[in-house]
C-alpha cells in the first residue's frame, strides 16, 4: 500500500463524491466512512467526516472540511481510457452537473478537475513524423471531449468528417 494518498476536500459532499467516483472504475470501493462523534466545524454529530476509498487501485481520502475551497487546474486526475466508449462513459458521468473544458479536461459537479484521455493519445502526439504529430496536436486543441477517430484522421491527414 502506498504511503501517499490524495485527500479531497468537500463541504458535506465527501460521501456522495466518493460513491460517484468508485462507481465509475474497476478496482474501486469505499473502504471506510468515519462520522463526526460530536458537533463541530465539520458538521453535526453523526454526519460524515471522512471517507476512505480506493479508486482504480489508488487510495484516496474525502474530507468534509466544513467550508468550500475551490479546486484549481494545478491538481487534476487523469484517467487513461482504452477506447472511445470508455472516454464517452467517463466524460458523461463526470461532466454531469459540472463544466466541460478544452482538450479532454472537465470539472465534475464537486469542482474536481479530471483529464479523460485515450491511452492512444501519447503515441499519436509522439508520432515520429513531425507533420503527423502536429496535425494531431492541432486537432486536439480544437476539441472539448477527445475523439480518437478524429485524432487518427488528423494524424493521417484526412479531412474531418
């Protein structure tokens, strides 16, 4: 088990967020829910204080800290997706109620930043032919949700469909 795990700060939404996240990826589960034992700044006795959960094999902690802090793009979570179906499924689930951004980035309804990235993208961007790689980059920069077929067409020099 890793000694380091991210702690995500919420204002009363820790359990809801953890349940959403673990529902989306294999090897994910809620490990433990710690409730407040007394009334305090983080909530009333009996309300959720901390949720320990595993997301795709990585341990996380969600904390109801008692006030809202905004997340920034300085920290985001990247999900490598095997195919377009996985990109679409995760994009739809995580962007619901949130905000979509450019180049495969989104903020979920809790304000957490995610990158939904097809695993083929590094290979497309790293094509040994600089012209092909550049076409992929130019196509990606125009996208919101990443489209694998469109990126491959761009690499091959085919016009957008």
